[in-house]
């Protein structure tokens, strides 16, 4: 019979990789918590309407990437392609936005029907932060500083920050017309995608990856040159905050992002180390979205990190090769030895809670078990045969140096393990 395989673009995260995910998750929890952000867990499925209204009808995500289906009541539902819209919906629904500020974070799977390639998947994971009720540039700066601190807590370097301002909704509307006129004047040079976007979403033409379009895109008028005065001041303030903290960035006037809800600040963190999918984090301000989804007008700003891409960087650095190896390998042989293994291991787990103990009490002799102990990466083997079991002792063998084997029990056994495993006990 043919084996059933996973759905294309949806990956298993295997036990070799999970230590890197744990590292990322733990550090993210620590850093986000240290800035006063609290976790929210919205459901993975929402009404399709939520994403249509927030992300925008004429975006790649809504036009062709959503996993939408009708449930048994005929209602159109969608596996979330991102979580900003869900956070806004949840914050409105639970009255979290009335006369208060909220700093929220989330972590979990997102779904987009994209063409899978390295770094781009159909089920992928994000860690995101969304803050509500704070209109100033200091919040945008905080989000960038917080992401930078996460990179340094993970030992990652070489990530670059790009920032831009998309101005107010009104400035965007004026700019859209300017841009449409510009691209209309060069209609012959536009590729098919851009022609389709010309009247619906000309800003997205700036995001074109088609090399043939680059010259035209580079020469296009820039929104940054015609910002409304308040957005201009907001952008200057953002730069002052970042400069004041010594956070390096590059102003990229072509940075437009793939979702329609942004106003003013947008930003992205990128790396050269991941090939074509170099964006590891993207975000920005979306002051209009809460009202568009039916809440009271509330300023907001946030970002989301692509976890697969960060994990790929961590794996390439190989920081964690022995993260989940056992520390102690109990090699029990014979009937009495076998039955003594669990009582011994349970008592050690009680006394040494930080210690990872693996019990091998099944078939096989000492030789095979010691070979397996060595291969497991354990630091110590505890050898338990019928003889040791009858005497209530165990032979302690250090696997990573030449210390002589000793037969011990009770407190001296614990002391020997503490000495051999100073960091874990
Ligand atoms: P986004 O730029 O669509 O923004 O996604 C953020 C990050 O998720 C990307 O930079 C990338 O690292 C990762 N990502 C996106 N699509 C995929 C994929 N198919 N496979 C692997 N990784 C992917 C948002 O989602 C916004 N909600 C961010 C935001 C929050 N803006 C304001 N608040």
C-alpha cells in the first residue's frame, strides 16, 4: 500500500529540530514579557469576512492564498493567514480597547496557499506582537527595539532593519493617483501582474520582484517625498527614537508590505543568509484597522516574525547540538537488574529534577547497552545487573572521561552524579 504523506508545504517539526523551536519560543516569551506584552491565543479559524476586510481584497493573500471553506452551516470560514486581524477582532470583542492600552503577543501556525519553496510554506508559524491605544512613534520604536533584543538574546547577528512611512490614508489616496498616472505613462513596460494591479492596488507594483520592472520601479515617485505633515513628523520622531538607542536601520522608500491595513510606519528585518525568502520579520502601524473592523477608532502597531526562517538561522549556527541528549543512561541487565531500574531512576528524578535520565531495561547485554549509552550522548551510565540489584548499589561509569568506575548507593551516588553533571543537578 502506498504510504500517505503530509500535505505539500505543511511540515512536520521533527525531534531533531524541536530544541531550536523551544529555544526561540522560550527567548521570545522572556523578551516579550520583559517589555510588558501579554499573551493572547485567538482561534486558528475565523470568519472569511474578517480577513477580506482587514488584509484587503486586492492583495495576494485574499485573492489567491486563503484556505477558505464552508462549514456545515454554509458559513465561509478561513484558516488564519495571519493573526493581526484576529487580535483586533478579539480585542474589540472582549472590550480590551476601552480607555486602555494593550500590549499583546501571540505564537502559532498560519496558513497561506503559496508556492512552497525553501523558507516559504503553506503552514508556517509566527510570533507576533500587537499594541493598541498608543499613537506615538515611541511605540513603533519599542517594537523594533524589542525585536532587536530577541535577535541578540538568540545570538543572531547580521539582521538588517528597513523602515518606511506610508503616510495617512489620505496621503496614500493622493499618492495612489500619482503612481497610477506614472505607471499608465509607462504602460508598455508593465508586466501582466502590474497591469492587473494598476487601477486596483498600484502601490503593490512597487513590491514587484520582476527584474525587468526594477528600473521603472526605482524611478517611480516616492510617497516618502509627499507625506502629510503629521506623518512626516511621526517618521522623524521614529528616527530620533531609534538614533537615540543606537539601533541601526536603513530608510527604504520602496518598502510597501503585502497587506493593506498599514498607515505611517512600516518595517522589515531581513537577512542575506536565507536566499530569496530573506524577510524574517515584518510589521507596522495600522491606525485605521480597529475602526474598519467595527471597533472605536484606536491607534495600533505590531509585527510578526517568521519562525521557520529564524529556526533555519539558528540551525545553521548549530548552537544546540546536544540540547536534548540524556544526562544519565541507566543500563539494566537481567531480571533483577531490570526490575530495579525504574525504582532507581524514579528516586534519582526526585532528587535531581534538572537531570534527564533514560532507562534501558529491556533485552540485551551490557556491551550493547553501553554502546547505546555512548551513542545517546549521555555523560554517565549507571550499570545495574543482578549483583548490584541484590546489594542495592549501582556501578557509576563516566562516559566522557577516564575516571574509574565506582560502585555506589544513597548519598554518595547523588554526590558523584552532582560532580559529574555540575550544570544539570
Ligand atoms: P507578513 O509580512 O505577511 O506580515 O508576515 C510576517 C513574517 O512571516 C514574514 O516576514 C515571514 O518571515 C513570515 N512568513 C510569511 N509568509 C510565510 C510563508 N508562507 N512561509 C514562511 N514564513 C512566512 C504579517 O503577517 C503581519 N500580520 C505582520 C504584522 C503584525 N503587522 C502588524 N502587526
